[in-house]
């Protein structure tokens, strides 16, 4: 079968808390963990269509387009500014992965200078005619639904997210994701959820809201305040893939569930490290260090342990440190600092 817009709607209706794409963070192993812990639709890290076109066999491209078996069908996110290349690479990806692709997503929200300086990412919000041409070309070629992720605007003075959303729908987009910040904000300040609500009111295709969903209560509140079809969790999932499990429970039952124990957090950090090493090799330790530090954040005396995390040189060293810290917690308990006795800064040799 070929995935359709109806399939995409059904997938969102079945689970309306989705994992957003984050460059350098949401690699396939992490997406698999998030899916297991309750995430709905997942998005790959954004992939350059120029990179795919000029160097299709590059190792980095193969890694970015590797889909975790647990997450399919998922969204593949592309970025670029050439309609022909976007269309051709969309078709190639669907031919490569078939029904494992739920939707091809176009990044029109990335705010970083090296992307927007080339007319890509959020810069496309300044050229809505070109943005529409890209979407239309992809819809005609991809063989799968096409969606667009964008921001509330380029800046506060020119922001008109509802009009941009309507243009993308008219061009053939089957789904829209709107982040409630302008490009000028980057990730500063608060996301404007009223902009998300305006987009939802302006179009008939499913809308995903993004921005400041950091806990289950945020996910439920965004659904209630904006009327979106789904909420996107991005930075809120860093070191906390349990946010999906907790959000699903609160949305479905109205009840909060217990957060993960220290033992579970360390266990998933171990799992993530093993999977990332298998996926990307020993040099991925640099990427894993930040993940490990996020997993440990907030645990008793974890500041000292996280300092050591950023000094490990190999996965083996990280595994040993996590084991050591887990043993220390098992012996001292998960109570507050006053109940723990000597700190791990001394006992763990920091």
C-alpha cells in the first residue's frame, strides 16, 4: 500500500503526542526509545536534499535516513530550497523505505544562520511563493503525504502564521506543524500558543503544536488551549523520554503517573549508550555524553557525576561510571541530600 493523508490522520488520532526533530539529538536509537515509552509519530533529524543529491552514499546521509524498526511508519524531514531537488529526493526516500514513511516533512522552521542564509529553513517563510512551489512539487512526486513544519513568523512585525498555513494547505500539504516562536526569538522567551491556535482555526488539515511542552501538564494544556490535533515534544524529551508515557496517561485518563525511578533512568541511559554505539560506532561517545548528562539531571548529587560524564572518552568508561553511580544510589537511596551521607564527589572519586 501507499501511505495516504487518511493514514496520517489515523496515526495522529491514535497517539497525539509526537517526538519532534532535533539535529544532533534525535538519532534512530533515541527515537526507538521514545517510541517504546509512548511517543506517537516520530520525525528524523532534518536531512539536506543537496547532500542527498550530490553525495547520496555519504555515511552521514545513510545514518540520518536509517529508520528504527520500532518507530515506523515515521516522518522523514528534509530541508532545502530547490523544488526539483526536494521533489526528486522525496520520491527517492519513499522508494527506498516504502510504507515505513508516514509523511515527508519540509523544514521551514530552522532558525540557524547557516541554513537561513541559503534561503532554507525559516527563510522560506519570507518567500511564501517559493515555499508553496516546493510543497506542490513534492506532493506531485513523493508518493506519500507531505507536511510542513514552520514558525509563527520571521519576526514579530511580519508574522502571519495563519496566512502562511493556508498557503501551504492550498499547495497540497496534508499536515502542518507550527512552533510558536518567530525566527527572531530562536528558542528564547515563551512560545506564543495563540499563534498555534490561529493556525488550527485557519486550515482543515491536521495541525501539530510545538513550543514549551516540557511536561505532561503542558501537553494536555496545549491540546485544550489551542485545539490542535497533536502536540510535539522536542527539548522536553531530552533525558526524559518518559514524558510521552506520562503525557499519554494524563491525556487519556486524567491521572498523573509516577516519574521514572533513578534505577530506570540509569537503565535507559545504559540502553541508549549500547544502541548508539552499535548504530554509530565508538566516535559517537561525544553525542552520548550529553544524553547521559540529561538522563542524570536532577538525581541526588548528579552534578558531580555529570562532570565526570563529560570527561569519559569511551563507551566503556561511560558504562562503568553509570554502573558505579547506580550502585552508589542503591546503597544510599534516592532521598534528598540530607539522607545520603557522604557525597559521590568524594566516594566516586570526582
